[in-house]
C-alpha cells in the first residue's frame, strides 16, 4: 500500500510539472496584468496566506505563525506554511498584483483598510474539499482545522455581499488535496 505522504508528494510534483510546462519560455511574456485585476483564491496550506493563525486563539498558535516560517522572503512568520512565498504569491507577482491578503485579516467588516480590491484569499491550511460530516462518520479527525471548501465558499458569499460594488474579474482556485 502506498503511503498518503508519498501520494501527496506525487500529486504536488505533478502539479509543479504541469505549472512549469504552462509557463511560456519567453521572458518578455506578460501573464495578462492588463486583463486580470484581482485574484480570489480558495484552498488549503498550499494557498493559505494567513487565515489559519487568525482562526486560532493566541494560546493555540499554528506552526505557520512561528519561526522558521517566513524567514527567507518576509523575514518573519506570516501565516504561510513556507519559509518564503507560496505559488499564489508568484502568480500575483507575475500578474503585477499585490500579494493576496487572507480574508480573516478584514474580519469585523474592516475590509476597506486592506487591499481586497486586488484580491482576497479564503484558503485555510488543513481545509478539506469534503464536509466534516464525511470524516466524522468514518472516525477521521483533522487535528489542524475543521474548515472545508464549503466554509470558504460561505466566506466568499459574505465577502461578495459586503463589497457588492466590487467587480470580480478573475477567480483563481486550487484543487484541495
């Protein structure tokens, strides 16, 4: 039987190879910074730019909010499960957009103080594509979070109604593994 860790690594490698194949060889290629005005992202730790630490209480800090995470590029922990940038950061950079802010950083209706007009990230580390009932019925516990893609979509609906004047140009979603 193949281990789950090996399967995840294999799937991630396939995504990386596909992404590399899709990148044009010409360095003068512009990804469409004139076409895309914002990024809206859903996913798990591969896309989470800081929602998980904002979900947790201060005495239950996730590893992504502690060193060494963030040290290479940001020089401090920032909620990303990486010591540098995530794929979503490189996509934003290539589109000449700012890094995508975590949705929960605008909690309590404080959306105007952030750059959400250029994008918002609903991804949460550990989030699953299936509802928690599926896992609970099978005795499977997710120790990281009980967030699901469905929860992220609820946030998206709340966000969209809060900023009803905002025109969403592009939706970028990542397959949750």
